[in-house]
């Protein structure tokens, strides 16, 4: 009887999503090394992937993963604090700290797990969190788990944040400001320099999620570098699953904070460590990112080429958003592009606010100029009939 009630409840909720055109379905998709995918028996050129540098299929990255798997096995065997710390973890963390310009780093199972673990380990009930309203869902989830008093500020609005700081900061022991470095659904950048100065003035901690910045912004160094100058952001979270082409998450910070996270972050302490092959893949990919500036600059260059053809504002990242507003209209746009041979998944609520459904186009170093030209032409044709 209880299972029947569960089944009915699930069915009713799915029906509501269906009516709103918000039901998601998993579609088997096979990615290749040339920017193409096989989906529903159709070959498409994908502009919906976060593998910004194509490193998932890079031969050096694949070989490193294979060699480590043969040497250490397919899995890690347990939590790093229980089963032991594979030395590849330490090598990866040292490399991340060098790239981010911090004293130390710690690797998590994913970027989502990093935010779930780091935020509650640093702040609690007596503390204040101020978070950009368009930050990624995992930052909001971490804030909620911390039980700190949390206030949203308008997207990239330094003036409002300053007012909140002036009004609220003195009432709390600690203050943590949370933001994406590159906003995943809009592709715009956080005002890192202004945020850093404001946090310094009010003795607050700035934490940025650089999931979509590492590898593609400022010669691959990420969003904490502004106009060639590294901003000393004290807490830099990110992922290894996008431009790095592997999987996992990280926090880069000072030695004391990293040591605290090793002891306090529940999503690290109670989670199985990353597989050795994955760690080795990330190490190999980061070494490529550090040395191949031409590769790291290519995605943004292609995004600019696409935007210019459509008469859009120059993008700040490899993410170009075409906001259509209405869910059904956005779904139609995605389907029309698929008919023309391009994969651009429609982004709908709750991923984005109601009324802001969009086509989120992402550009990779493995895309050819001809592919981008063809995609731009097809997109212009589809938009003309929307």
C-alpha cells in the first residue's frame, strides 16, 4: 500500500511537470573527439557541452588515466582519511594551488560536494552569508546546510551588497560572500576586484566558484585574474569536470583553512576518494592548461565569432546565452536547431528563473571555424521564425 502511494505521488508530480513542459528525460548521447555527438541515432554538432578545451579525449589525458588505473586500480577503496591518501591526490592539490596562487588545495568528489562541505565548515548560526542571486544551486545548497543567516543580493550589484554589508555585518561573527566567478547560465563574470575590496573593508570572506572560469578565462588562470592581475580571493572553489575534462571538485585557500576542511567538511570526510585514473587525468589536463595559452584562448574567440554574426554583445566567456523567455518557444528553438544538425539543449526553470528560458550555447577549442559558421547561420534562421 505504501509503495502504491509513493508511485501515485510520483506520477502526479511528473504529470504537473509534463503540463508545464518542464519534465526532463535522460537521452543516451555518445560524445566524440571532434565536437560531434550521436543522439537518437542522429549525428549532431554539440554546442551544449562544458568540455571547453576538448581535454576529455586528449590522448595524453587518456593515457595518464589508463596508466594510473593499471598501477593503482579502478577505485580508491574508501575515504581518503580511512583507506589512505593516494599520492596522486597530493600531486593534484599541489598543482591546483600553483595555478590558483594559493598556499594549498583540497580535492573533493565533485564541485557540488565541495560547496556542500566547505560552506558549512566555515560558517554557522552566528554568521552571515551574502550570495549573488544568480549563483549556482550548489552554493545555495551549501548556504542552507550551514544554517547561517543568508541574504541574496541583486546580480553583480556592488552597490546593494555594500548597503547590506553596512547594515548587517556588525550583527554577525563572520561574513561569507558567495558568487560564481563565471555565471553558468549567463556567461557573465562576477566583479571580482570590487567584491574583494568590499570584503576587505568589512572583514568578510570572499568565496568564488570558478567552475566555468578555470581553463578558459585569462589564459586559463580563471576568473580570479582580472586584466592580467591576480586578485587574492581567499576561497576559490571549482570543478575538474569542465575545462579540465575529468571529474571532481576543489578548494584552493591558505594552509590553515585547507587543514580545517580536511577535518570538518562532511562531504570530504565521509565520501570515497576519487578513482586514481580520474586524478591522473586531471593532473595531465592541468599541465596542458598551464602551458597551452593558444588552446585556452580559443573557446572565447569562437564565442565572439558566433556572437558577432548574430549581432550580440561580445561575450565574456565561452557561454553565449540567447534568452527566449517562454518555455515552449525555447523548446521549439532547440528542436529546430536539432533538425539542422546542432545540439543546443533548452534551459528551463528551475535552472533559470521563470520567464528567462534560453538557449545556452557553449564553445569548445575542438570546434572548427566552419562548424561555428554553420551553427551561427542556422541559429539566425531559427531565431527569424521564432
